[in-house]
C-alpha cells in the first residue's frame, strides 16, 4: 500500500512540474511581448483553488482534472474585448509573436530537460564498470568476437566509462540498421576492434532491452541467490513467503541460484509445487501454485516475488561526473539525442516498422515515476527529462488542437497572406480531437496490457 501511495505522489509531482514548465513557457513569452494573460491553469475542469496576481489580475488556477493545463489570453476569437485593450489581444499580434508564444511551451520542455540532465551530470551518476559479464551463446555478439570479461573502451570513438552509458546511441544506430565499431580490452590486456552490423537485428525487435536480448551482451552479473527480496502479491503472499526467505528446493530439486528458481516456476503454471524454504528459525515446507501468465505468446508460471539483489564489488563501481561546462554539453547532446530518437520511433510506428506497443500512457508513466523516485533524486530528474522531451515532441506534432497544429496554421497564414478560415479551424479541431482520443485509447490499452501481464 505504501508503494502505491509513493507512486501516486511521485506521479502527481511529475505532472505538476511538467505542466507548470510547459504552460509557463506560453505565459512568460505572452507577457514579454505584451499580450494580456487572463488565466494560468494547472489542470482542466472545475477550479479547486484560484488566486489573482499582478497588474493584469491574471487568475492562477488549480483544477480538478490534472492531465494537462492551459494559458488563456485576451482574444477577440473568444469574446468581446474593450477597445482600449485590443492592442493586447492575442489575435491582434503579428504572426511572429503568435508563433513565439505557441512555440514557447514545447521549447521550455526541452530547456527543462537540458537543465535536469545538467544537474544530474554535475552531481554524478552511479554506474558499473563496462565489463562484459556474459555473452549469450550463439548470439550476434559472440559471432562478432565479444568474450566474457572484455571491457568496453570505446563505441564509435566515444569513450565508455560505465555500462549503459551509450545505450541511447546504440538504440538509434539499431533503428538505422547502422554499423557500429567497438574497442575492447580482453582479460589478457589486449585491445581489439570489433564491428557489428546492426542491420542483423530486425527493427521490430529493437526495444529498451535489445542489447541484452538481441545482441547478446550483458554487463557484470553478480550471482543472484534464491533469496526473496520482495513479495508483490499472490500466489507468494497467500502461500506465506516472506522477505529474506531462501528457497533451497522445489519438489526435491536443489536450487543454487535465482535462475534455477525462475526456470522451474515459469515451467509449471497452475501446477502445485512444494518449496523448501530456509528461514531464520530453520527449514520449512511451503505449498504454492504458480499463476498462469501470457508472455510473448507462451503461458508461463509466476509467483510474484523479486530477488534480493547482491552487492556489486566496490572495484566495479564508477561515478560519471562532469564540470559545469562539460555537463551542459552532455545534457544538450542527451536532449538532442532523445528528441531525435523519439521522432524516429514515431516515424517508424507510422510506417508500421515498429510496434505501437511502445506507446505508454498515464499508468506506465506513473509506475516509472514511482520507481525512479524511490531510487533517488538523480533518477527522478532523468525520468522527468525524458517525459518532458516526449511532451515537447508530442506538442509539436502538426495535429490541430496541439501547439504544432497552431504553428501549422500560422505557416499556412504566412504563405497565403491571410489566416485560415474558421471553418477549416473547426474541422481541424474535430479531426485533431479524434486523433488525440485514438492515441490516448491506444496508450491506455498498452498500459492495461502491461499491467495485467
């Protein structure tokens, strides 16, 4: 229950920060160019709290539905405007000013991401030395020449200081089907050059875990003993399993590590099993029936426990930290890379080359907000940066109702010399609303599918 509360609070905080950043962009530029702002709302619907500020008596509002926000400006399209204030109406502004006001929201999202990454890179990111712990048998990595114990020194000439440091770069190269050059140091101290053609990986298999699952490269893997680290529900909870229980046997079969336990449990969905458990006061027997679950078209067993993670040796710990100038360069590059990657993923989804299952909705975002917040402030800031970039990209899409749709109207106005007609704007809003509803339905469907699997 405490974990759910933590997730909800982290999600609300994340939403509040990102909404305020986006809408403040619109608000600040509007005020700067002389447009009167009537309302700055966090959320939609019935106001729960409001306050008037400044000479213009701008109304600050916190509303009931926290899935967005808006800045309402003085505008003759939305009501009568006194003659004395018409020069401050949004619709009376030159096209460049209107463009700046509308574009400011997404731009502030990108700026926020740069600042968030900048803080994290200056504070330092804990990581693990880039030592290969396992090369999957028969994998692309094994055929290319990687071996257990190799240390990654460089990827396409970029220094590698921690495992996963350039994962985003490799993700982009995999989407492009490009060739990537690695430099490694083997256990004998010999440097080697290894080249992998990422075109060998089908584009539909490129996801967050493709380096391990498709390339076959795993970082340092300390032995994970069959000790329960957390109980996440039934059947483990109702069977009586507790945190710190060590599972030593299943139906008389000795369990030496967590992998042994996973293999037996997953192979026996719906089958009654007898666990021999070592607890502080001795050995005891527990009966459990793994729940059946669908994964990649197969039915597997789950008991809903997570392992107690071992401690990584100090010699393998690294901390990536940069001075303020280097951190700014890295944060800008990271924001740019994530933006390009997001656009590529969207483009390939439209071309049906990448599954739309990659689209996430509020439930998944809430879960990651909770996970990252529990790990630490650095991870939470990085999570906020990623979501802020996604929000910026989404709002720049040329869909009527979104900022990008308005920018498209202004481009048409600049070309034809007059604003688009009200009829075109009306139908555009209807189409844009249908597109957004479709995206949200798909996102919720993906969320629920992940949740129940």
